[in-house]
């Protein structure tokens, strides 16, 4: 395994990752844009809402720049989108495209629900403005909130040098 592969296999968590006002801005923007119903973690999974974000959008570019600086990595975003889950909309275990997935939690903190789970590794509490990076090869899922809405920004990445 190369040094870059080791970097992405390790799950990393950063709290208070982005400026709080910017995080609230992105949350409100996503919440007020039209969502598409039918996104699924796997073909047989229960659907939930999603919103594809343009890789060329200034907000997306800023998020990707912050990821590169935070992780000290060079990467290309393959896909950037918002996962929008309401109560009862659990994700199913799945793997992702690319080599690394980054997940930015932008909803206000959910009360004891909405965890992010990496199978056979850990459950990570949903917290406002928490950032998680992990290997796209790790089987994972996002659990639905008990109430309110769970919004995350997902960035699927191809790492340079792998």
C-alpha cells in the first residue's frame, strides 16, 4: 500500500471545520433549492432526497480547496452532492466511487440520531459542521434523523498519485 493509500484508509474527523456562518449559509441554500427524490445508497435501498452540485460552482470549489488544505492532498472531485434525509430515510451500507469520500455535516446537530456509520469500525455522531474523510472502499451508511432534516455534502474524490 502506498503512502497516499494509507492516508485515505484512515478515517479522519474534524469538528468546527468550516466558518459557522458559511456552513449555515450552505445549509439554508441547500434546504431551499429543489431536491430530487429517489437517491439510493444501493439499488434495493429506500430512496431519499439529493441535490447534485456543480463541480464548477464557486461554493463547491471553495469546499474542495478547504478539503485539499485540511488533508494536505491533491485530488479531483468526481461528484459533489447533498444528501437530504428526513425521518425514516436510512441509507443502506454501500461503498463509493473513487478512492476517498468526504462528508460535511451541515444541518444543526441532530438529537441522538442521524449517525454516520462505517461497518465494523465505528458510528460517528452527527454534529453541525463536522467533516469526515474516509476511504471510499469502506462500507458505510448515513442513518436518518429522529426529527428534522439531515443534510450532508458528499465529495467523491480521485486522489493524485494512486
